[in-house]
């Protein structure tokens, strides 16, 4: 009797163990292992205020990034403006957990501030992990409101204290505005900061500001009446790459026409390279390789998705010009880094008066 019970016990153990192994094999073979991102939330830290063009670009991309991440995680936005992107850059580098659940969304000032040694930068761009960018290159224009009466370059140069608006010191719009003012030769311009992108437009129309720089495509998309009704005078353009003639603003003088030295021309080469970087997405250093590969592949697929291209154009009214992860990383490595040009660019990026020419 005892022998029968022992035999039955061993048989049940064998069957139970065998069944468990079969089930485990079946789960593995059927791909039932839960994806890492299933049930999780990805937070995109935006180095800007809500409502501007940069915000719209990321909102256009987010659903398609989510679509191509296995597990279909929730994607949320958190806004962290400050220091021209330095606040968010420092957070991603020093504080964000490297678990693949926090992504930084930046403008090109993430790169320029670091390469130029701007105060407050606590991150190393060579250790950040790059996912790609939906935009690269483009056109920048400088404008003044019609009521200011600055309808020619001669008048623009003759009036002291022209008020030029921007978001913060070090923000890409601030730097571009200073670059225009410096090379055109404005007299003691005043740079007024503390606005979001749409607030800048409103302040300009209400007479709080006299001028600003902006992306040409944003002007056409957000304030078409400025060109259609002649509410602004447009003075100059930056082409990226040089020679990329704009269909509406192609008649404007290209900024390089105002340069007086080889150093100033190299300064513009550096700015065009920064513009090529576009609006990069990055991960914190130390993010595990499996998560990096998942997110980079999802970004590649999202940036190639025709539906994303249509949605992007619907929201910002121009086509995306993406760089894939490896292309973005290469573009950053190839940015000019000459010390004397860096020093001039740093002066233009900072809060002090424009340097003499």
C-alpha cells in the first residue's frame, strides 16, 4: 500500500513539473512575455512653454512614437522652461531616472549652450543618448511691426533702442534675434525677455515690442495676416542650408551679406550647423541598451510614417525634415568648435550688450 502511494506521489510530481515546463515553453513560444513598456507612462520633458511651435511639433509626433513602442505606453508632457533649455537639460542629465521612461525634448540650444560653455550647463552632450529630430534646417526671418515705421534697413539702423523680444536669455529665438541685430548693425538694441512664443506675437502687435526673430514657417502658420496684410516689415533672412531659397521670403537679403570678416562668416556657419540639429529628443546617460534600441527604432518608424508627416504639416503648416538617431548624433559631432568663433557666439548668447564690431 505504501509503495502504491509513493509511486502515485512521484507520478504527480513528474506530471506537475512537466506541465509547468510545457506552459513556460508555450508562453515563451507564443510571445506572451509582457513588453517592458506595457502599462507604463513615458514623460517627455519639454524645455519650453506650452502653446508654441515647439510644443505643436512634439504633440504631432507623440501619438506616432507611442504607436511604435511595443506595449503602447501612455505618453505625457511636462513643461520645464528656463535658461534657454539648460534647466531641462540639467534635469535629464542629473536627475531623471535612466529607465527609458523619461525623454527630453529640446531646441538646438541644448547643444549650443554646452559647446559654447554657457553658464549653468551641467550636462555633457557627448554622454546624452539621441533619438532623432523631426526638424532640421529651415529659415529664420527678422521683422519689425509696421507702426514702428522702420520700413528700411537704413531706418532700422538709425533708431537707437529698438526693442527686440524673446523667451529667455539663451533661448534659440533670443540668440537669432541678437545675431540679426549684431550683423545688421542696430544701434544699442534692447532685448526684452520673459514671453512664450505666442505672447511675443501679441506683445509685438500691442506695441510692447518693436521686433523679433522667428522661424519663417511659424510666421506663415501662426500669423499669416502679417504677410497677407502687411502688418510687419521683414528685413533679412537666414537660410539653412545656405542657398535654400524661401518661396515667400526669398527676396530678403541673406544674413551673410552683412558679415564683415571671416570670423563672422564662420559664426554663421556655426549657427547654420546648430539649426541643422533642429529639435532633438534625448535620453539620460545610462539608459539600458534594450530600452534605447526600442525607443530609437520607434522613433525611426514614427519619423517615416506618412500619417505623422500629414499630422505635423496640419499642426505647424510645413513639412517635417527629420534626422534619424545616427544622423543627429553625427551632425552634433561635426559642429565647428573653433575657440575665437565660440567666444563671439557666447557673447551673442549672453545677457551683456552686443560686442563692438
